[in-house]
C-alpha cells in the first residue's frame, strides 16, 4: 500500500500532472511516476525528453521517482512494488477510458487497485496536447506548464 505508480504519457508534463503528483506524494510513502515508452498516442517529445522534463519538475519531491515503462501497467506496478495505480480524472470525457483501463487492469491483476484523484478545478481542461497546440499558435503557455517545460515546448517548435 505504501508505493503508488502514476503512469502516463506526459507529452510533456503539465501543471495538471504535477498537481496530481504532488497530492499523491502526500498520500503515499513512495510514488513512482512512469512515462510510457510506446504510447497509444503519437508523441511530440521522445521518451528521454519526457523523462528528463519529469525529473526536472518532480525533483523537489523527495518521495517521487521517475522511470520509463513499456508493456502492461500492472506489470510495471509489480516491478516497482506498487499496490496502487494513481490516475487523474478531469472531465466526464476521461471517464470512459479510465473506467475501461481500471476494469481491465483489475481483471489482469486483482491485487492492484486503481485510485483516482479528481483534478483540481483550475486544471480540468488542461491537457498536454492543448498546451502544445496553444504554443504552436503563438499563445502564452506559462500558466499551464512549469518554466522548463515551456522552454522545451518553444524550442521544439523552432
Ligand atoms: P495517458 O496517455 O496515459 O492518458 P497522460 O499523460 O495524458 O497519459 O495522463 C496521465 C494521467 O494524468 C491520466 O490519468 C490523466 O487523466 C491525468 N491528467 C492529465 N492531465 C491532467 C490534468 N490537467 N489534471 C489532472 N490529471 C491529469
């Protein structure tokens, strides 16, 4: 119960992801945040870039570790000794996908629980893809991502 896994694509990490991570780090003794190697999404940032940004922004949280994962989330949870998978829920649009994932993960590994943290209201509509889109259109993304991530997005666009 003491270790939780927070898996995702993190392409790139936003203030919404960080909010979930900070809150999870207050609930669990140890939180492993893992960026997926192969995602169902086409990524704008490489795995190494996504991990490096996660390490930079999660560095101040002493009980958080960053690592890559490939394959099944439940196998990753077992490998790191996590009995809990943490996911964030924003709007109802997240629900179907998260419900399906949680149900299938429970079928695969009944001993691993998925726990949802409801996104803080200011982050309900925040997603990595929207942030990238706003940046590509010349918009100010400083309120959505940490400064290091803002720099990385702007460099990527050049
Ligand atoms: P995935 O491709 O696995 O959904 P994401 O990086 O998009 O990976 O999201 C990882 C987790 O973080 C998901 O549970 C998602 O719902 C959650 N999340 C994403 N953006 C936010 C946000 N703005 N606030 C809270 N949770 C979020």
